[in-house]
C-alpha cells in the first residue's frame, strides 16, 4: 500500500469533533501529559508535595513563567492540587491529585525508557545528521 492510498482512506473517517468519534479529546489530553515540562513536574511531584521553588530547583532549565503556566494547566486539568496555607508570607504547595498520581507509573516508565535509550537515540541522531548534511530538523 502506498502512502497516497492510506491518506485517501483517511478522508472516509469522521473528523474529530463529530459525535461518537473515538479520538475526540485524546489529542488535547496527550498535548498536556506529553509536554516535557508537564512530564517533569509530574515526575517530581510523584515523590510528594513540593513548594514552587523546590519544583523550580528540581527541574533544570525551567523558567519561573514556564513553571507557573505548567502547574496552572495541570491544576486546571485536575492533575495537580495547589494548596495555599494562611501564613505570612503565604506558603503554597503542589501535589498530585488521585488522577495525577494514576499517571506516575506511565510517566516513570517513559522516563526510565528515555534514560535507557538516550545513548542509542543520540547515536542515531549523529549518524542521521552525518548522512544528511544540510537537513537540520531539530
């Protein structure tokens, strides 16, 4: 089967957004839980509640703004619970909800897989780049 035959057949499939389409909502959820910063926040919170600065120190390279957006989105999606304590100054911590905690084994498996295969992937990238000079696809 050629790629044109595959894509031609795809036109017969109901687009997402139509009632009873099996893919509706999946992309939206995968965009959130597949985002690199969300994954790293979930991995960090799997160890227990953390304050904002603890998260920021634990997640190398994340800016304050990116972390703020990430935890807000995870909170909106019901994966993270933000608790404000009535102290001066106010203390805030973040923890996984039950739904968020149900993701941890999947995210940890992905993180473990990434660690196990990062050298193989780096080698493949190096070989590909050497074989395809001028095709920067990063």
